[in-house]
C-alpha cells in the first residue's frame, strides 16, 4: 500500500434530512437492501424458467447451467473490483452505475432471440451486480453507527439478500406461468428504476481520498481464474474428472489464481491487499461464507428441479412451494442479531450451519413419490433458517474489524465469497448429481442424483461447522462494535 493519506469524505444531498435522523438512516438501509435483493434474486429467479428458455432458444443442458453460472461467475469475479471502485469513486456513484448497467442488461436478456444473446446479457448483468453489491453493504455500515443498531442493519441486509435467493423460485414461477420466461429478466426494469429514484433521493456520497488507481490486471486475473475453474468443474459432467477437457481448465484456473495472489503481493496498489487476511475475523468469515454459499445456490436449484421434474409441479406451484423457506431465511437472519451480543459470533454461526446441515441431510432422503410436507416444506425450512442464522455473524465479522478506507473492499470480499462459493458449489453439486443419473431422466434416476447432491452438501456444512468452531473468533465483543 502507498503512504498516501486516506480520509473519508461525504457530500450529502442538500435537500436531504440530516444523516443523523433515524428515518433517513433506515431509508438508506431500505434502498441498499433493495439493491442487494435484486442482484441475489437473479441468481435463482431463472431456475424455474430454464425449461422454457431451453425450448424457446434451443439451449443445451450445459447451456442451461451456464445461464445461472455465467451470471454468478461474472458477479463474483468482478466484485472485488466493484468494492474497491466504490471506495475510490464513491459508494453512491457505483451503486447507481451498477444498478443502471444491471437494469439495461435485464432488458437485453429479456428480449434475447438466441442462446448466446441471453448468455451475453447475463454476463453483463453480473458485471452490473458486481459494481452494485459491494456498495450495498458499505452504504449500510457507513450509515448506521457501530453497535447494536448496525448489527441489526447488517442482519436486515443478510436477510434480504438470502430472501432474494430463496424467493427466486416463487417470483420466477409466477412470472413464467402468468406471463413468459422473458419476464424473469424484464421484471428487473421497473424495480430497478424505482430503486434508482430512491438512490438519487436518499443516498449520500462517500469515498476514500488519496488518488489511488484500480488494479485492472488483478481484476482480470481473478475473474479469469474463477471462470476457468468453474468451467473445468462443469466439464466433468460430460468428460469425467480425468479427461484433458477437465484437467486442463482446472489446472489453468488454479494457475491464474496463483498468479493473481503473486501479483497482489507485489502491486503498489493491489485490488485485494493481502494484509486484510491478517485479521482473523476477516479470513475465517470469508472462508466459511464461501463454504456456506457453496450449498445454498444448489439448494434453490435442485429443489426447483425436483418439484418440477419429479413431482410434476407447474412453475408457479414450484415457486409457491418454496415460500416457507423464503420466510424461514428471513426469520433466521433477523434472529441472529438478537443472539450475537449474548452468545457471540462463533456459537451462533456454528448453530446455524448445523441446523442447515440437518435440513440438507433430511432433504437427501427424498423419494420419487415424496409428499410436500416431508419432501420440501420441513427440510426447506430447516435448510434456509440455518443458512440465515449462520450467515449474519459472518457478514458482521467480515466488515466490522477493517479500516474505513477498506470498507468497500471488505464488503466486496464477503459478497465474493458467498457468490463465488455458490457458483463453484452449484457446478460441483451438478456434477455429483450427473454422476449418479448417468444421463437417465426417469423420476427415480433424477431423484437419486438430487439426493446425492444434498448428501454432499450436508457433509460440506458439517465440515464448515468444525472449521467455524476452530477458527472463528469467540469473543462477544467482536459483534458489539
């Protein structure tokens, strides 16, 4: 890092009420959370529309998976750059730029006539989300003073983000049944315009002074590395783990990420200063968030496919079936801030992840003739309640012990961990499911594949709970500000 002075500057709107007004603080939280909801919603909202997209645009099975993954990978790959850009150019500015790009790309995706056009639009959506998402958490932590109020605000941000993913099935199902698959993307346009209006009205600008530059080589390396690694994992479905078509991308992705770390260690103004990982809370929270994220995206994906492809639900029915899990993730996320001051971050996180693991284990007992109560409702509630309860302390730990100058970076980093974990996890769990079905499409074969994916996810979460118990800080003051 350079020796340049870093100061936080803010330029509140002249017509806005004082930033200390409680109402204004929570309006800032509302706008920021609305942005977070949109970008996470688009990870899962397309799931129920995938069969319709395949029929309309002639997409292959791998192409369908890339409708989800190209967004997630671009989103996660550029999020570190988005977080640093928010610090340097302004959190409000990057929020507005990212949301505008996301909204325009949604128009392009909704009007796509070819499969490649849809994939290109999803990639640009991911780029806009990468600029927007880090600013959402930074705006929340900057607006609300440290202490219980900030912990509640971060809990709200976590709940809204998690609910965006969980609600994707319902929103997508309703839009596909009532309108068409195109509206799972076009719906972002009116909502995006409303959130932009709120941003211009209520958000105040803040940035870090010092004349620093963005680390574009670092951004290219980390994005290319993550995308290549995910591509290699996806290739295992068709080529197997020992094929050159799989091994070479996996090795290339790992090499690119290693070069990224080397470049960052020597750069004068790195995209991701490695010193940030010297803080135990930051490093532990990001690693465990990545592991948690690796299971949550797969949960939405496979639950939706199970409901439609095995139980015969219509898209809207499949979406309605997941509403209770959407509610449970909000409850878990809102309960966590009440428990953190009493128990500390580590016990709450471990408890949440173990509850989620129990839900995933239950879900892995699914059958081809399963009943809604025991095959979707109850395990779904456990899975998402646990994810909500466990994720909130991780977001708090990852952002409360960093300098103000690195607030955007810390926000981008924890968002990257969650989203990239989801993209890589979905690719891996899809490979697990495919290895069991061997291309068969009978309800029994599909169920066996989905069940295997849930079993692996449950094992990952149990291992994550062990890592949390050993690595996460245990002091209660880590969450008191």
